């Protein structure tokens, strides 16, 4: 999962990407509506986990 995906809800589209050319706009929008909230939730959980680990480390060395 990339920052670009979390921001725009899609992978980077390169001019020569054949996979992207086969997907209709409606299907693309449906996919984004379904998948983006799930991916953002996963990213949020990963961030919270990393923050907790950083806090533990900081508290450990800060004493």
C-alpha cells in the first residue's frame, strides 16, 4: 500500500498500463468506494501500532 493509493484510491497509472485500459469508469468508481475505506482503516491501524511502539521506546529511554 503506497501513500499515492491512500490519497487517491488507486494505483499510479502509467501510459503503457494495459490493465487500466480494460476497466470501465463505473467499475473503477465501484472498486474505489468498496476498497478505499478498508485500506485506509488498515493504514490507520498500522500507524497506531507504530506510534505505540515509538511511544514505548521513547518512554523507555526517556527515564
